[in-house]
C-alpha cells in the first residue's frame, strides 16, 4: 500500500486537468456544499473522493472512460437520495477493496468502521452473475440479506451501483447485457420496490426491458413519444379544472401534474391484460399533492364530483399502505374527453416516501439516535427481510432458495383481516392455509378448517380483499400433502415441506429405536447407540449415520433381524482383536475400531483397477456393488474367477477363510479412455409433485453421472418412491452426489440398495 497516497489530503488542481475530471470535482464539490452536517463529515466526503481518484488512476471502463466516473456517479445517486456523508463516501469507495490492493483494515483506519462496513458489504455483493452455478448465486444472496439485516444502507449503495451500471451497459457483450439485465429485473428492481425507492425501481425496470426485449421496448417507446403532445395537452386541461376546484374549496394544493407511466409498466399491463397500446388508457395519470390526510379525502370527493368515477377503480393505500409503506389514494374517472384517467392523491410526506422510499426518512437522521447511523432491517418495515433470513437457515437447496427469494420480493396484493382486526398482506390467490402459516408455523401445521366472514369454507378457497379470516386448529391435526397443490405463498410451501421432512424422519427414528430397544433391552441401550459397533453396523448397511439406520428400520427398509445379526457379527469380530484382559459386551463403549481383515499387496500393476488379482479373472459382485474408496474383499468362485465384494457383505459372512483373497483398489489405475464406472442402485423417497424426478436427474447430470434405469412408484396420499440405477466413478463422487440430492426440498430419504 502506498503510504504517500494515504497521506495525501488535497489535489494539485492545474489547468491541464481533463474535462471529465473537472466535472468529477465539480460533482464532488456540489455534494459537499449541499451537506448541512458538520465540517468533519464534509471532510469525509472530500477525503473519500481523493482516495478513490488516486487508487483508480490508470483504470478504465469498457467504454474507455476513466473508471473514477463510476464511483462519482454512484456517490451522486446516493446524495440524490439524501444519504449522509458515510453513504456518499461509501459510494466513492465501493469498488476499492475489489479493484485495488487496499484491505478492509486499511479502509477502516482511514475512514472508520461505518464506511468499512458499507464498502465491505457491497464488495460481497459485487460478483453476482447468472452464468455462475446456482449454489454460488444462492450463497451470494444469502450473504446479501445478512448484510442488509445489519444495515439496510448496504443494499441502497448496491442499488445505486447497479443503476449506474445499467445506464452504461451498452459497452458489454450482448450475453453479458442480458445476464445482468435479467438479474436486475428479477432481484434488484423488486428490492428497490420493497424499499419504496420508486425512482430507482422504474428506471431499473425500463433499462432491463431495453436489453431483454429490445424490439418491444423500442416499439412502446415510439408509441409513447408519438402521442405525448396530445396526451400532455389533455392532462393540462384536467389539471387546471382540478386546481380551480381545489382553490374554491380552500384546499392548499402543492402540485397538480401529469405523471407518465414508465415503459415497462405499460408493457406489463398490455401483456397481462392482452390489450393493444391504444386500449391502455392510464398511460399517464394526474398526481395531486396536498397538505394533510384529511385534505386527501376531501380532494377525492372533489375529483369524484368533477368527473364520473369508474366502479372498482378506487384504492385506498392511505388506510392500507403497501408493504413498502407507499401511501396514496388512487381512483379512476372519466375525463372531460370521455377517456379514463387515473388520479393519485397524496400528501407531501407521502410523495417523498413514494419517490425515495426508506431514503425519505433515514433513521440515522432522527433526533436522539445513538446507533451510529446504522439502519437495521429488523423493524416492522422489513418483515419480508426477516422471512428471507429464516429461509437462510431452513432452505439448504439453492434452487428452492432462489425461487423463494424471487417470489417473496414480489408485492403482496391481497389484504385480509384477523378476527381482532389486524391487517395481513398475502399474495394474490392465497388461501386460508397461506393465512395460517403467515400467522405462525404451528397454526398452519395444526390447521383443520377456516372461517371466512363467519362462514366455514374449504381450505383451498382464494381469499379476497377485506375478508375476515379465522383459522380453526386441532392439536392432533397434521399438514396434508394435498395442500401443496393449492397454497400460493412460498412460506406456506416451505413450511409444509420442512414439516414432512422433519416429522417423518423423527417418527421413523423413534419407531426404529423402539423396535431395537425391545430386542436389545433398556440396559445400556443409549450407550449402545453411541458406540463404534453401532456406527460400523450403519455403514455396513449402507447408511451414513445411526439415525439413518434407525429411520430405515422404523420405515421398514431394513429388518430388525438383519440389524441385530450385523451388530452381533461386529461385536464378535472386534472381540477377537480385543486384548484378553478386557471384557467386551454389546453395551460396552470399550470397542476398538475394526482392523483390515488382511494386508494388501505393496505394489500392483497400473493397468488393473483392482490390486491382488493380477492375471486372474474377476468381476464386481452384484449383491453389494462396491465402488472405489470402499473396503473390499475377494471371494474365489467355482466358475467366474474372483468376486469382488464390500467388506462386511452378508454374502461373504459364511465363506470359508481359504476362499477369501486380500484385494484393494488401485490408486494408480489409468483407464486410458473413458473413466471406469461402477453400477450403484439407490432408492429415493420424495414428496409426490410434478418435476421432482427432473430435479433429481438434473443434479445427477451436474455431477456427470449416467442413469441406466429408473422406476417411479406412487401411492395415494403418501410419498413416492424413485429407484435409480446409476454409474459412479468412486465413493467421493457418490457421497457428494447423495448430499446434493438430499438437499432438494422434496427429497425425504435416500439410501443405497442392492441389485435385485
């Protein structure tokens, strides 16, 4: 790190400074002058600008312009939103850690912990890209929401960064443009909407629209431009009528203006309603800004008196604000030209919130605040963020997590009431089951019925605005798999799936414990479950843990006699290598680890995958299908040479000792062509839903695993069973793939089975 750069406090402004740098310095100067905070905070902005300028020297954007233009633009957007000096400084410095050799510790030393947190938070978000793997993208978003929870300003800085990048996207390759635009439309524009930053949201959507549907974008842009003059003249006439009416009524009117709808909004309305451009009447609207809430409703009465209201087109977002705290009265009327017009009525404060969202009332600007300027995401304005943080721990499957993020960022648009009068916002088409899970997971898990407006209704009934919903619960009621066919919210779907995965496993483990305890006795049973012999039995039965073995026993996948016999065999084999002075029982914890049955040859030929069968005929046993990485043993057969089994295979238990051959996998084996693969059969228990088999096959494809056979068995109101024959290279690949398949939300159990 260059200490001279760190120590530099001002620039040598000379006449030879390029025009772009002169403009940058003017912007920086204007940011400082507009700040009414103490001079020390102004100094923070100046030092941040100088620091960024020095370190970004020699760096250029894809457009060929100096890179410093980008941090300058980001800082300007943050100042436009009313951000304090720490935010503006973070705007200048947001790419420093990623693009230079400056460390977070050095950044904190010169600009403080607050600026470091903002810059470091944005740096973690800077590598999102849809061309990456789903798992990496999901992890990036998980980190993003954790950073937002600590300080919501992190995402505001990121939004400013993304907006300027979208404004300058022309210079990237087309595939990059589409990738970034898609991510912007699916994640960052909805985030801006959730935070209420309408101006960012509209521009992000329009810019994404430009790169994702360029022909439709250009077409609508031309149509809007062609009729702009006529539309503005008509809106001006309506505005003057309203001004005169409001003045006569003694209402102080700050503004009556036309508001054009952004291009993507028009496109969505045309697409959703299947209408042509000339059939969309509210391409522009009148916005009326008054002083108080009372005057909003008085203005509404005047609008309805002056123009004929359109039934069903009135929305009161003052009484029922949107989840992002947007407030306004919306009404549709027939204007003096005979065409429908939308009128929006709000106060000055509501207007600021509609335009700037959270930036209109930063907590760190409120009096008496002692939190150092941080804005957390854990107050009542950010229940959606709390939900995403809960899913951070609940949903391990990356694809499911991303889908949950996208759906939860969409606006809820149905408002219903609890019997106590509390308002609940739900997704359009939501049912009483969605409502129950929104209240609490346990309410949903024990839901047996529902009343809507004091009438008992089916659980799949779509709720409507204004419905009063009461959930009927019963302690012994459990979720039904059928609920997944009609619930709309991701929260409800995830809770139902999680319940089934947890409850079925817990019940099966409990049942398996009970069966084994009856056979072995209560004395020392808990110690037995934690012992090395029990873990060895689990692995010999192809289960990763004792709990997996107990669950299989409880579910009926494995018999009690087999478990008991394997346990006795393990204890017997270990007692043979135990020192004579020690006494061994099935409930003792003094059980040594199993030793290899016999030593392997010290060397082996490089052209055979099996060591110890040099020049001999051999084959892989179909009963246990061993794969590289698993301990194996050879058995001499009468007609097929040596049969290679897993150590502990039940078919080798009664084989005479002289027929056993010490063998092992050759780590130096090279196939010379396509990698050697080995057949493995697996059984997967899943929640029965459309697409689950495709999800499993996709995971196998991602790991370059070939599927030789597949069989699906379904049962009424019960999980389905999928049996697959696959080709595996080694144990590491198999275990990694099993873990990924198990992480799919609808997968309940996965086990390895023997050939039939």
